[in-house]
C-alpha cells in the first residue's frame, strides 16, 4: 500500500533509480536527500499491483466512483490462470488498495472543482 500511496502522491510510478533524477532535473527539489525513496516491490507484488490498475478499468461509474466487483476480479484471475491462492491474494490486494485509490480520486476531484 505504501507503493500506491507514493505513486499517487508523486503522480509517477517511475523506477527507483530514475525517480530522484527526474525530480531533480525538473527543478522540483534542491536536495536529493529530501526525496523519499521509492518503495520497491518484488516481481510478485508488482504483478498484483499492476493487476489492480488493470482492474480499475472495470469500475462501474455513475453518480460516484464504483468499486471493482468480485466478478471482475474472478474473471481476471481466470484469464490469468491464477491458482486458488492467487485468486485469494488478488482479491485481498484489490480490497486493500481500492479504498486508498478511491480516496485519492475523490480528493483530486475536490481540488479540481475548487479551481
């Protein structure tokens, strides 16, 4: 969840070795040591992190931001041929990341309405 929070805060999911350099080149920081380190994810966690963003495209939006349905998670897992542990882990990952992501979308929407 730290990786999602970090990516949303800095609006970038850059690779750890280039993120600080990009901020410095953009003139957004004076001291490289003040930039937080990009949380690193194992390849397995990165797979589920990316799966979450794939599944974000399945939201049903109407009067508000919809949730990612269990059926969408299941269909994604079936397509990816995940075993029962993978299905369970994917579902838990979506349930953990979704409130953070939705809160970010709501806050961004409020900021844009004030402009």
